[in-house]
C-alpha cells in the first residue's frame, strides 16, 4: 500500500510562486508515473502536470506551460510542482497522484492513478 502526503499549498498574490511537495510512503509497491491534478468546486479533477518516474515523459496542461515545473527526487521518492507566475484561475485544490499501471501521457486521466494524496489548497488573489 502507498500513502501520498502533500504539503506546500497556501495563499499568495497573483504573480507569486509556490512549491508543492509530495512524498510516497509504503512498502511493496511499484510506481511508474506521478502527477498533480487540481479540482475546482463542482468540477472534475483535471491533470496539471505528470511524469514517468524515469523522467522521460512529462505532461503539462496548456494553461500552466511555461509557469509550472514538475520534477522528482528519486532518492526520497518525492515529486514536486514548482508554480511560478500564479494567477487567480490557478486557485483550486491540488492533489498528488501516482500509478503503477498504464497512463496516457498526452492527457492524464484520474482513473489511471491508483494512489492519491489528501489534497492541498492553493489560493491566488488578484
């Protein structure tokens, strides 16, 4: 079983930065890809950024390209989301996710990620 623990959310002004962190804890699991999703109230979760653990395949939603960067630290089994130039429309609950099966790197689907963190709120004010 895998437990994902997130940290780093908060409230910032537009144009500022935040870094989200996610650690994977547990035994006897295989994770092949990790990512970040966000969810607006009343909406479905949408993929923000994702990568395979080999670091060769990386996905970004068009709305965050050039502003957000996903990266990992394999030694500590952590994945990060560096969010720069934040906008009010980035306000959402952000979730770390991981999977050990197969996924669509061009459009990550929540159902392909079997492990989820508890979520961390990001609020950007104008």
